[in-house]
C-alpha cells in the first residue's frame, strides 16, 4: 500500500481585469489643474468649462456610469477654477465700469503724465 498523501491543489488567484482607460478623465484633471493655475485671469473660465465638460463625457464613457478618481478631481478643480475666474472677472470689471463712466482712468493717466514731466 502507498502511504503518500494525495496532493492538495490550491486555487490560483484570478488576474484582475485590465482597468479601463478613460482619456476624458485625464483631460478633465489637466484642465482642472490649468483652471486653478490661471484663476487670476480669464483663462480659468475656458479651462474650467472644458474640464467640467470632459468630466461629464468621462462619466458617459465609463462602463459603470460613475466618475473615476481623476474625473472627480478634475471636476472639483474645474468648478473651483470657474468660480475663482468669475470672482476675478467681477472684481476687475466692476471698478473698470465705475471708473470708465466717470473718466477716472483718463484723470489717472493725465496725472501720471504730469508727474513724469
């Protein structure tokens, strides 16, 4: 009689399915970063709006119908960039309108010319 034990077979781990590549999520993240970088000027509005749109496109391309981490980060940064851009635009536009209507800028430039002479 053979006294060797029967071999034990352990289940092998299954390989993880490949992660889906979502270029729109990467674009959303990059546009969100750029919208924060250019928050002090009007460029943040353009970058932020493109970032928001590409985050939405990323959701539609996803097989689960959810935003992945990069798209969420891009969406949040894009929204912050758009809000900061609007605040900056309003902060510079309102004084320019007020000063432009009263001739304020012309008087400032005349004073500057006088002081340089």
